């Protein structure tokens, strides 16, 4: 069954289709990375249609350059964030399966919850749930 903006709904949740060379559609393995990718694609559509002001992915960890290692974001930073045109800032942590928030992620969520109400922290596990929650903010 085709969902919003071309996403296909599977029995286990949402995923995005990939074309196979022999025709037909196949699906990527469903994990946190594929859910984050689906959310980012949806946010890009919303930004292009001026329904949100800004979004970005917050990669944490380190990358190695030719001469040194570069630290990206601090540990505990959520996977992505976006800013609505009405000023609401939402931080989104994606968890899949039995994964739960851990130490520094819990600390970050508690810090956000102490801020004024236009700051929000969401923990999501489905692109469809994410789309519904975003729509409730941008309407």
C-alpha cells in the first residue's frame, strides 16, 4: 500500500523503495538508519513547501581525515532536529526494536524538557508516526 509522498507501508512499518535492475521494487533492511533517512526525506519535502523553516541531521561520533580525527557532535545529541515556521524546535531521537535511550541521551532529553514549551524532544521508531506528529505541529 502506498503511503504519503511515495513511501510504502510494510507490515512491520515504513520503508522507502529501491528499484531492482530486473524491475519491481525491493526494500532496504529496516533499521535506525533507514528510519532516519525516511524522516530526512519527509523533512526535505516540508522545507521545500515552506511548511518548516529548517532541519538538519546531527551526526555524532568521529570521522578520520588524512591527518587527524574530527569529533562531530557531543555524545547524547539526537539524530536530527527541525524548526517549524511557528518557532517550535523539535529534537528527534530514532530508536528501533528493543533499543532505548541511554545515559547521555536521557540527560539531553531531560535538559530539553526543562526548557520553555516551544522546545520538544521526541523518541520515534516509525516514519509514519513521525509524519503524523510533524503534521500536528505544522497545521
